[in-house]
């Protein structure tokens, strides 16, 4: 399934219970002892997600505190915020919405309930592919069981060589699901490009044995912060290049924004890293499409492929730019009407 045709496939990373907003963010509203996150919903109404209960009472502990807005919206079952968070990603170009509730509870049974509830809720909001994401295969199964495949296909995030993860291949086959695979090995995280490639080759062998179609395989060589290791960015890009050479038809992606964690001017680093990754062979990105507009990356990709001769006679570039011009004219006509 070509979700985005020739354009980059965008996996929206932002509906994850780990997502937080700094208490110093302009979106944070503090008034009358209450703390909330302000937003304008899709109908244009000004709203506030109340997160007061998550904030420490002592002023000195509030400094530098981060607000778990996705987890709090789920706990309150605030459908206005949840709808806004999901549809906003879709409206900004996401084709797949990643859902993760691992941080909601330390108890597996509660995580199962949260995942099932969230999958059903999200399918009432969007027809986009939902990626069911968890470190626990049983939580993924709970999400798949709640998923209505008549509305869209599910995706599973993700299989790897760690003990116990291989069952996800069987789940993907049973549910006709897109299957993500990451480069984690039997003994932990990969240390270089070669280990990334070796581990993902192992995943490819499992998916081949399990009968997963090539177009349903999404490989993630794993992005680590360059602030923690100066070679981590190069390891990822080198792995992407090798995987693309060996498997021309597979999809390759990564959590690209991880590369800049802990460093200033993250947007600049993220854009540059994505550009390098696209040149190396990535055709999918796992990003926050609101902060990192997919059009910027698509503009770069189509132009770079034309300039480097990957797009013979600039056929795809011309098709892409003509579509953009037509869309702009249509939007202008709608405004003038």
C-alpha cells in the first residue's frame, strides 16, 4: 500500500503518553491557582486542558517541570483535546498516527484497557492508519482486538530481535497489519551501522518467513541523540544507505527528532538530519508534522532527486510542483468566493 504515492510517508509521533510540554511554554495558562494548556479546537473555539493535578504544589519544584498533556487528556477522557491532537497531525500531513499508552499505568491489565479505549476512540476521529505502539506485545494485541479493520488497516510498532517480540509477525499476518521493525538486537541496542543492518536483516528474515508483503515492511535503524555520541547520526545514515541498496522496495524510517535531544536549535538539526536521511534512502519519517512541516521535506526530496538524476527528466518533480500550483489556485479561488 502506497499511502503517500511518491511523496514521503509521514508517521505522526505526537500521540504518545510520554509527550510533555514545558511549563514555560506560551501555551500554558496559569490563573487562580490552576494550570492548563490552551488550544483552539478544530471548530475555532478557545479551550483549556486542565493539568493542575499533575503540577507540584511547591513553587520551587515547578521550575523546569514538564506537563504530560497527552496522558492527562486520556485520563480525563477529554475528547475535545484528543480529537484536536489527532486531527491536527492529520491536517498537517500525517498518514499514520502512532498511539502509545505505556506511560498510563505500570499494570498490564490497565494498559490493555487504555489501549483498547484509545484505539476505538481514535477510529471514531480519523480514518488514517493507526500504529499500535507498545513495549509489551500483549498491549499491542489488546489494541488490535479493539481495532475495526473495516475502517482502515492497523500498523504494529514494532518487531525486533529481542526475546518475545517475534510474536508480532504472527499478529501482523493475522490482522493484515503494516509491520514496523527496529534495529534492537538480542543483546540490546546496536552500537554502529553494521549492527543496525545485521539486526534489521534478521527482522527481514522473520517477516519473509511470516509472509509479510514487502510494501508492508517499515524498517527503523534507530536514531540516537548525537549529544550522547558524536557518531550516532552517521551510524544511522550509513545504515539507511546500506539497507536501501539491499532492499530497494522496503520502507525505511526513523524517529528523526531524537537526534537533537538535549541540544539547542533543535528544528535546524532535525531538518538537516531528515534531509541527509532522505538522501540516504528514507522514504518515511516519524515526526511531529506540526513542528516539522512535511511539505518542507517533500520540497527538498523532489528537488534533490531531480538534481541528482534519481528522477529522470524531472518527471516526478514536475508532477509534484504542478500539483502544488493547482492546490494553491484552488485555495485562492475558495478564499475569493
